[in-house]
C-alpha cells in the first residue's frame, strides 16, 4: 500500500526515509540504516520480552543490522526466540518472527493503519479530503476496491494495456540500445496512466494535470513529513493540526474535480437521454462511475467527496505499483537469462490463444451460425484481436506470475509491516503484546525460511512457484508483501495485473536489460526509499529502428 518516493533531496529525503520505514512500507535502504540515531535502549519496553543485547559501543541496533541484516535477525531469533525487542529506526520495536507473524495479521486488535498513523499522522491526511473523514484503511475504501475494481479487472485490462503501451512507446523511444538513468520516472507515467484509466475512465486519463496529480500526490505527504520534527509524537500532532486547516492534498482533489465535472455532466445527459428513449444506458466502466452509482451505499456526499476517495486510492496505489515496476526492471536486468524464456512463454500463449480462436471461428462457420469470416469483425472473435494481451492471456503466463512472486518474496523488506496493539494481545507462545505497543514483522524469518519456501530460500529462483498453486496475488502465512488475513491489501489483484503487464511489455520490447554500473548491482536490488536507485539501466530494443 503506502510507499514513499521523495522528490526532495539531501536531508529532506533522508528524513522522509526515517518516517517511511517504520510505516512498514516501502523500502529499507542501506543509506537510511546507516543514519545516526539517538536514544537510550530500554525505555518503555515490556521486560517480559527479551531485548537484543547491544554490541559494545553501539547505542542502537542500526549498525549491526546494517552490516548483515540476515545474519543479525537470524542470530536474534536463535538467541531470543520468535519475539524480541530491537532499537531500530529511532524507536523501540517488538519483532515477531516465523509462523507467529500470522497471529499479528489475524488478530483484529493488531492494526496496520494505527501503526502508520502513530508514526506519520496519515489518517488526518486522508481524512482531510474525505467528507466522512475516512482513513486509508477504512472498511468502505477496502470495499470499494474489492467490489468495484477487482471483479472488473478482466474488463479493465485492455485499457490498462493500451494506456501503458502508449507510454512505453513514447517514453522509452529506443533506437537500439539506450541508457535510462532513472527508470522510475517512466514507470510512474505508465502506472499513473493505467490507474487513471481504472479510477477515472479513459477520457480523464488523457488529462495531463490528472496524471501529474496521480504521480505527485504522495510527495505532498512525504515533503510535509520530511520538513517536520523527527519525534513521531510531534510529527503526528503537527499533521493533525495542519491537515485540519490546510491540506496539501486539496489541490489534487481540485484537479480531479475539474477534470471530472464535464465528464460526469455529459454522462448524466446521456443517461437521461437513454431513459427518455426507453433505452438501456451503456454505463462507462471505471471507479468514478462505480462510486457515482453507489453514492448512498458508501455514504458519499458530492463529486468532491467522490474525487477525495479516489485520491485516497491513488495515494495507496500509484507509488507502490510504480516502485515495484521499477524494481521489476532491475531484477530482469540482474537476471537477464530469464528474459528470453519469459518472452517465449508470451509467444506460446498468444499463439495458443490465436489458434483456439481460429478453431472457434471455423466451428461457427461450419455450423452456419456465422455466414462469412467478415462477419466476425467487431465481435468477440474479431481476428484483429487474436493477439491482444487480455486478462485470460496474462493468467496463462505462469512463468511471469512465478517470476513476480519470487521478486516480491526476495525483495521484501526484512523488517516491516508495523502493527499497533489496540488491546493486550496474547500470542500462542504465551507472550503478551501490551496495548499501545508497536510490533514489526520479521519478514526475513518467513520469506527465507526453508520450511516455508522450500529449497535454497536465500536464492533468487524465479520458477520456484510454477505448478504450486501459489499465485503472486495469494497473500498467506508464507508470503507477506501484501499482508494477510481480513486486511490483506485489496488492491493486490490490480497491482499484480499491472505488474505482469509491465513485465510482458518489457520482455516483448527489449531483448536485454543491463545494469549500468554492475558494481552497484546488489545495492540497486535492495529495497529503498527516498533516494534514487544508484545506477541506471540500458535497454536493448528487439527491433532496432535502423533495421526497419
Ligand atoms: C505493489 C503494490 C502494493 C503493495 C506492495 C501493497 C501492500 C499493502 C500492504 C502490506 C498492506 C497492509 C495489509 C495488512 O494490514 O495486512 C496494504 C493495505 C492496503 N492496500 Fe495495498 N499494496 C499495493 C497496491 C495497492 C493498490 C493498487 C491499492 C488500491 C487499488 C491498494 C490499497 C490498499 C488498501 C485500501 C489497504 C488497506 C486495507 C485494509 O486495511 O483493510 N494497495 N497494501
């Protein structure tokens, strides 16, 4: 969900990182972890939970963690058991490891949103643009995504693909081989375009101001946080007071309202006209229309409120998905031997689908249901669409799905997904997490566990999940990038559909992707936030222009 990309630089960017990481969002960076923190170990900690000993001379666990996160976390787990305290990121954190992590997600009294709000005041931020003062994890927002977006993904896909294709061809514009110093900017354009199509419809998705708001609204939040005090209590207080008076998000809501107003008026006119003529109104398919049609169900007040809710969805979706797309391209570059098999899978699937459609056409012609080949034009079996990248085609690309799941498993932040206890919570190992405590998940203990992941859990093996009924969207005890349980990310189906589309477009357009400075490869693959990836990517076109 939330992820932070800062448009700021220097100290501001680092401040953003300090705020971002404990949200359990986005991405740890070695740079961040090397920041000097102040404070005293032991304050406010529940003594019944063991606190990891500090190395002589260290004031926090930051340095030891930074040197070798995997070793540090597994040593802690070995010495102290699955639940232990650390002093990381300028705060005391209770870590929960292995199978016990499941209990954190499944307990209603442990809340992800509360932890994020405690650190950043994010709830006041989203409440400032929704008239019923909703938090990003309000059940109504979850329902809107679950009921309006997810069931319509197959119908959204052609528009997602079209939006991305336009951006790929425009933004990459590669003759032969080209260095892209910061690919994030291109992926932001692609994802903003896809999301705008899904959220606001194809007409509004062409509006440059809307795309800019989709891309930049998150930095209105992070810039605000970056300039604020470091202690979370002051930052939260400042957020609550300031957003009440002047929300930096308001300008983005206004952009959406300005773009939506004429479109909604025209839709209303067409609906009235259809009614008058006794015809059925052909409802546009987008979230905007879904919200207008369910105005009362969701307690919406007016168009501004509808746009406010859409902006909340934009906040939790655009950056997270753009960021993942960017890293997906770095993973393809780091493991280029998988580009060709992924491309071949794509060709095989599209060939199979074309052949099946041809067989269906032949049957219809044979039975006399359709008189001639020409009559298929404009129907579901129009030969022009035989090789379209549809939702059904994406579903058959099992290598791409497995690559994506492995990418998420491998890249996940090792310490993340903060939750806050609303009441005392008794874990099954007898340890109680006291009300008001923040816990974080020791994701490394799950994502790199031999028992949960099988052979070579520390290796990147992209075909690991083929044939295992472990789709990239399947949130579960052994796969946590989208959380799990009742509050598991409702946007993961959309996010994964978009990421698969990105992957498919990349391998079909480029025969090779290379990391510009190989000495920075492992740094480039690390999760990070606030700072750009330290090296660019070379893209080699499959169809050099000179050859055309
Ligand atoms: C790669 C992209 C994404 C990642 C990694 C991601 C990750 C997450 C995580 C870890 C959570 C917390 C789950 C929990 O508490 O167990 C979450 C919650 C949420 N996400 Fe996402 N997310 C992504 C994309 C999206 C998209 C595209 C949307 C909207 C269309 C979205 C909407 C939400 C919402 C509304 C919640 C709160 C759910 C609740 O508390 O009921 N996310 N996401």
